[in-house]
C-alpha cells in the first residue's frame, strides 16, 4: 500500500463490521487494505457463529432506544445493500422480514407476559401495537408446526433475519473484486500488533501506511473496556420440522432462539457467558440447548447436530456500539449481541464520516453506488 496516497484506508479486522466497511469504501472508489488474523473462509468468529437475527423489538429487553433506532435503520438498509451485493457478485443472500415469534410453556406464561410488557414499555408509544399477543389458534396460523404446543405467544412482525453463511462469502467476493478494480489487498493470517494514526503494525514486523486507519478487531482491539462475552450455538438439520421464522422460547434461566435456514437447517442458541474462553462449546451448554430445543418440538430429537460453535462477542461497559476516533485511529467496535442488527447503520455512519475526510478518491465509484 502506497504511503500518503489519496484515499487509502487500512482496516484491522475482517469480521462483519470490517467486511461491510471495506465493501462500502471500495464501492466508493477508496483503496482498502484489510488485515486479519484469520483466513477469508474461517467462520469460527462472532460473525460466522451468530444467528444473524434482525430483532430490534425483542432485543429491547436488553437494549435501549438508541440500539432500537440503529436496528430500524439497518433493517431498511439490508435489502438495498443485499441487492447491490447481488448485482455486483451474482450471489444471493437470504433475507427475510416476516417477523419473529416468542413462545413459552404454561409454567412460564408470567415470564412471557413480563417480556411483552417490558418491550412495550421501552418502545415509542406509536410502535407498541407491533407487539401482538397470540392465542393458540393465531399462533398455529402463523406457524402450523407449533399447533397444539403452545397456548400463548407473541408476534413481532417487524423483525427479520439474514443468512450469515451466505453473506460472509458474498462480501468476500465483492471485496476482492473491488480491490482488483480500485486497489488494495486482503492480508490473511496476519496478526495486528498495534494501530496508530496512518499506520498498522503487524506481529511480523511489517508497517502498513494509510490515510485512515480503522480498528474493527473486536475483543482484540485497542479500545478501553472492550471485553468478550461468550456465545455458544448449535447448527441442527431437521427437515421434519418446518418452522419459517425465528422463534424464541421464554425460560426461567435462559432464552432459547431457533432460527431457520434453507434445507432444514436451524441455528440454536441461548447461552451468554462473561468469559474470555474461546474453547469449544461445553457439555452443559450442549445439554441445555438440546433439551430446550426438544421441548419446542419433539421431532427435533431426531435432528442432526452438524456444528457446535462458540465465539466471543465484543461488548463495551455500557453495551453501546462504538464509532469514534482515539489518538488518530477510528474504532468500529462493541457490536456485542447486536452485530447484524446494527452493523449497516454504524457502517453508514462510518462512510459518512470517512469519505469527506478522504477527499477525492483514486477511482470512480461503481455505477449505482450511493
């Protein structure tokens, strides 16, 4: 990467935030160097392990009005950005905006009522009608597979999901194409030792210069207070069950989520541990996830666990995402459990900040790029 050239950006970290930002900047004609400790196709990181739910309403139980607004903005951006990604690469990424369900077994109905009340309390008054109570027949009409299994539920019709297993390789292809067009490089298996204004230093002793440096390394970033919160998920194949939208199960100890994918696959998760451990999923978590899943539908008992994965999600002390500059370095971090929900809105903020700073760029933007 040439030192001092106009419109060059170095991004440390190629997770969701790093990839989205690299893609958007390349579309605008900015030469990008992307540096990551992992290989391009490695999926054992927060973005690769996540269920990729787009759930601003459900997440209000553990978030606030700011994150809700970021989530709504991102839900508006996702279909447009995915259409642009498809136009550039020809790769389709599943995106669904058909809502999500929340259910509970009879002993946990008070917890379900409290959950609904908490969301409504934190919502703007005009949006409280988007939390809809369901009886058994209405629930069965939305998800026939759950007929007769739950007497009550909630429908959150404004929620959705994106398939991260399709999104990450599509972004990879788009970034590589963009680098070939406007310049830059993707440095894989390259550990970043330190970042500073206009330079990234690797553990191998190399120094890479750029007009702008952005640190997107999550828990490995040089940002005060960022910590890892461990999440563990299972991927299960079970074609016998045909659930069409994300389902959350209220439970006294945890909240299980079941997110459907193509070809009878489901992403199952619930655990959230204050831990820096990046090791494999624990036996306890496996048992809890599998037993809760079986309680939603007994046919899951014949499903196949095809992946068990864990990752660390970067969280700040106040659980708010970060887009800020410190000591000349820009930081995009702290996406925590809201990564896919808020990333487009944060990356758009980053675009709006960085492009004016970069001035004229080295190559014309792609046709149709914003």
